[in-house]
C-alpha cells in the first residue's frame, strides 16, 4: 500500500510549483482546513511502488490472454508513440478549427474507413466504449420510431446469450429487454423469435458471430422478420474481428451497429479501458447520429454540431469522446490497410479453429461441435465438473499458474461450465500448441490430484480471495490507522 | 503481414489439422451471397515509417498555440514518471481484473485510487471510474433518482451556470427515463446560483440539486447553504467539482451540516493531457449509504485462503454482467488507464503538491485578469470569488477577437456568446500554473492590438502587424 511509504513532510519536490500556497481572494470559509490526506512519498518510492504493482498483472505484453469476447491481441507500440506526439497531446479540445485540421483529418478518415469496413451509410465516433455505443444505437432506434409517431414500441429483444450490456443499454433507453432463447445449434430459436415479435417490438440486438462463437446463418431471414414487424436491427460489434473483410453488418441487414475499437482495432485495454465504441447507421437513421462528427468540404474539416444536426440524439461526453483512442485506431487501420483487415479475420479464425480442433483431440468438449468456430469458441467442462469435481473456475485458476490468462469463464450464461476462448490472430502456432499442452496437463492433474487444482492458483501474488467477505465487510478505501 | 506471426509452414500444418484446404474454407458457414468483396475504399497498408511521417505532419499542422482555454479541460504539468509508468505493458495491455489473482497490480492500484479520491473529496466511497465528467454527472443523476427514497419525483434541479455541454450530455443520457431537468438561473452580479430563483422551488418534490464547485464561470458557490437547502427540501445534493479545486476548497463531504450525497466530476486535471478531449475519466464518489446504487466497478479489500490481504471487484451484483437489465448502469469498459495515471499523479503531487498547483493556477488567473482588464473596455463580468477561471467582457465582438488572436497563435479563451448570449461579448479565460508572466504579457499585448485595430477598422479579421 502506497500509504505505508508515506511520512509527514516528505514529497516529490521537483513536481510542484515552488511558490507556497496562497489563496488570496478566496474567503477563508470556503477553504479546506487541512491538506487532503494523500500519500507523502519521494519520487523514487512512487516509481518503485507502481513498477512493482505492474509486475503483479498479467497482460498481453507478458502472457497469452485468450479472454473470449475481448479480443486481446497485440497493441502495436507505434500507435501509442504517434498518438502521444506533442501536437496531439497538447491540442485543447476547444481549439478552433484553424488549429485542428490535422486532428480532424484523422477522425474524418477513420469515419470513412469504419464505414467501408462495416458497410454502413454513416459513422459517428463519439461513444466512449461499446456500452455507450449501444446506448447511442438503441437511442437512435427510439428517436426513429418517435419521429414517425410510432410510440407504442416498448421492447428490445435480446438473445439469452447476449452480453449484459445489451439488456442494460435497452433499459437505459427506456425499453423493456425481452430475452429470446438460443437453439441447440447455437443459432437463435426462430420460432421463439417469431412469437416474440409484434407491434411492441422496437428492435433486436444481435452479435454475429454470436457470443457462442458461431455465425448466425439465418441472419437475412431474421432481418426480414424483424423489419416486417416494424422493428430495427442492432449489431453488437464486439465480434467484428471475426468477419472484418469477409462480411459486413450493413450487408447482413443491420440498421445500426457499434464497434469496439479496443478490440478489433487493437487499442489498449488499459486495465479496464479506455475504449471507443463508434456507431454506424443505415441511411434512415443517419439524422440521429450522436454529435460531434467531422465533415470535410474538400478544403477544410469542421465539426458538425447541434446546429448542423438538429435531429441528433445529442452528445455523450463533454468533448468528442475518447479522442486518443480514436487516433490509435486510425494509426492501426493505416498500418493494416485493406489487405491487413482481411487478414485479421482470416488468421483469428484460423487460430481459433486450429486451437479448438487440437483441444477436442485432447479430450475437451466443444459446446457446438457440429459448428465451425469463428474467431472464438466455447468449451464446456461439464464432464470434468461432474466426473472429477473440478470445474471451469478451477481450470481457469490453474491456467494462471502456467502463465496463461484464463479464457472468459461462465459467459455466455446458457452453456454450463463454459470457457470462451479467443486466441486472436497475433498468437503464433507454437503458443497455441503450448496452451493445448497446458490444458492437457491440467486435465491430468484434475484426474490425479483434483484438490490441488481446486486450490489453484499456487504461484500468484495471492491465493483465491474471499469475495463474500469483500462484499460483506466492505473496505473500499484506506484510512489512517489501517 | 503486420502483426501476424504465421509462416507458410504454420498455415499448412494448421489447415491440415483442421482438415480444410485453405483459409477461406473456414468461412463456409457464412452464406455466400452475404460475402463482401475487396474493401477498395480503404487505403492500402503502410509501413511504420510512413505512418510516422504522416502523423508527424498531422500533429505539426495543428501547431502549438499558447492556450488560455479551460472550460472543462485544464493544461497542468504532468510528472514524467506518470506516463512512463502508466504505459508499462503490464498496465497498458491488461484488461478488467476479472481474474483477481493475476490482476493484483491493477486491483490494488484501483483501491489506492478509491482511497485518494475519498481523501480528496471527503466522501465515504468512490467507484473505479466512468467515461468522463459529463457522463459521470448523468450517472449521478440516475443514481440520485434511484437513491432518494424521500422523493417520488424524477425531477432534478440543474443550474444554468453548470458547463453547458454537461447539461446537454445529462439530457441525452437521462431523457428516455422520463427524468425532468429543471434549470435554475444565475445571479447576474455574482455569477453564482440565483438563490431567489432557487427559493421558488422550496417545498417542491425534486430528487436532487446539482451544485457545481466552481461553476462554469469559475465562480465559487455558497456550497454549505446550497447543500443544507437541498437537504431541508428532501433532495440529495450532487456536487460537480474540479478535483484540483478540491485540494484547496472545502471538500464535498464537508459541505453544510451533512455533506454532499454524491460527488462527481472530470478527472482530467489529475494526470491526463488535454489531448483533444479524451480519453479522460469521470470520477464518482458518494456516501456509504448510496454505495449499492453506484454504477461501475468498485474494488474491495479482502483476504485470500491464507488470510493474506488481497483486492477484488466487489458488489458486482450492481453490474450489467450479473444483473443485466436490472443493473445500476450499462457501463462495462471504463477508463482504467487514465485512473492509473491519476493515481500515480496524485501520489507524486501529494496533498501539498496539488495545493500548490491549485494555488498557482488561482494566482495566474488573477494575474491574467489584472493584465487584461488593464486594457480599456475589458472588464470582469462577475463579482464572485473564482478558482482558476474568469469571465471577461470585451469591448469588441468576442468571436472576431478570438479568431484574430488565434491567427497569432494565442487561444484567448472560450467564447460564451453561443451558450450565454445574455452576457454579450464575454470570454471565459483560464491560466493554469503552466502559463507564466511572459505568456500573460504575450496575451495582453496581442489583445491590445486586436482591440485597437478592431475599434479602428471593425471588419478586419486578421490585423496586420
Ligand atoms: C459481446 C459484447 N458486447 C458488448 C460489450 C461491451 O463493450 P464495452 O466493454 O466496450 O462497453 C462487450 C465487451 O465488454 C462484449 O464482449
């Protein structure tokens, strides 16, 4: 704990102005009576402390990180270097257009690149992450229906396999989220969908390939059904890595989409963010896109605001969203180019199918063995849990001991004892082979010494944590005397 | 192939294992009529060398003007160590700490962040971040509507002297939940919330009063009276604060008799560069009573099987991945990396350091005000005490004046004429600790010439000197 290094009167002297604090002009009653109790440490103590903390993390730069649905691929260093050029970092968000042409050129071109890559009519870059993109997208669906005087639509349909943000976003937009079951083949249960559709349907939110890692083959038919009922289709772009350059959400019939640039466009995940969740729309939703957007008249770039776009659902952040993330995604897109984008889906799919095949040969069960894997796939450890009493969580924790970040566990909720595995295109064959060997070893350990696996991890900075205590005896901040 | 390690041999072997002839066969479940062709409109790939050249040109194109704009994004010194450490791969390329045992670095850091934010704001608890200050306020409003048991209304009092974009963002985010935002005007003499107008709502049912400190004009509010007034009327008090101001001003947790209930704001002044508006981070703190209404991640301290201290995500039953449609918010990915920077930043500055930055920014804005108001016709618009921003009235058209200044590489402040036409030719200026006496004199000299030339030849946009 950084506070343990704290001593009264110590500080990193070089970092603050040399003048003493003088608040002339502010009435005493408005001032603090004592200094805020922040750590008092030297610069070296801080550097050592946070360097050591960093070493307690798994990360893409240090470990294989096949966290399904999150696309943990290599984040090219140059994207950070160039996004951190002095002119980029020092540009104030409210600088006039005359001092923003370089920055706006990048955003404008990124809008275009994303439009082409997804087959959508127009793109707004401003949502700060996938979930905010969902909020904007469902908000646009609402604005569209409202504008047509079609105010009875009250439900957004979401598959039971959907990510939790989908129903939560629908509710934030004032809708009820209604679940649609998934069929045994991993595709949507069409009969259930048909019976759920009606005049109350505002739209449906789908991920394709879905969160169970297979391509929804009847997507065209689904689009027709939903459109016939007067609803619109929302595409959750979390899995865009699987289809980049192969098939586009716009061509599948989606009206509105978000992309997770921190996944498909390889911007860093940063220990939980920041991300960026641009939204793309078909022509009929274009007026509602969130602002600001960037326009180009052939000579100059300029911001599109309330004045230009009176029907917009509005603004989602104080300025233009996570600008630095957008710049990193733009740089990545320019490095890759069109041919590189095709390769993203090709090699992520190759890696996933290879890894799945090898794991099946090793005795693991695929949740959907009859289906082609997309860029990710689901294993179900039902058998191991039943026969050996070693469940998915135990496997996940034991993987950490072998220096591999665990795949996503227990998501989607409908597959029992599941691991969602997404190797991404940037992993080499030998690293996939190593993962297979580790899984084989853990399976053997589960047979011969199940208790050891159930107690894993054994080599991490801490062993399994008491989550119940964390929630019951809430300790959310250090206090003097701790 | 950039970033793809596969050799021809790897590909052959992998395809053989899978049992297909070529990679394209792996897309056989996608109906062929849906397949897209080449993405011709996307330019071909470029090597790092060329992309570097392109980006350097773009960055240079925007120049590095001398900036006196604040208005929600503040240019402060960031110790070199902050981003040296933050961009370590172990922080930069990790994700949400779902596997706690392999994420103790991020988890402990977030716990330390929560500790520092509660220290700074005087509140009981903090979450681990939201997207930005504006969306954090929207979440605070939703939280207040859920959390105020005394109020049956979904009405919120939102002052007009709150950041105009924050007001718009709150509207965008809460409007579909039938929440009504009622605007309260400001006192035209002091620039602070109009108490007489507020008094008119006394006794009415509102879920919360939003109290900015400082407000958008830089002016300090009578936060004690406002907080007590809100509580006397059964409302929650939502503080929207500049975290740098919290280093010297009375923290939100100590406002009035009971303290604010929720405190949120923009974390950018704590270690994030202004960088075109993002990524920054929103912070959100509250009383202990409201913790179960909080959106976003929260980290708790606990013990492992051996009784050793460790850190984990906690109260997850509030969150979308558990509670789905009944979650307190849809937020998932937050702004972790910016919080990493903020935590290191606060550590390196310490309480004394932040106070010195706050005081120096306050003093520099005072000097700037003095320098500019020495020019004929330039005057302060409000009498209230300020933190580090000030509204000035100009004797010439403000939009033209700012354009002329920009042409000479000075960004003279935020033009208030669109959002507050009633203020006339008014500009919001800010001088942080990074603007020195020479910078201030530079601005004064250029404004003097702009005023002179515009008074003489009113239509000329770019004075010739
Ligand atoms: C399928 C799916 N949908 C939506 C999201 C939400 O995106 P974000 O975390 O960027 O808000 C995620 C990822 O976290 C996801 O995996």
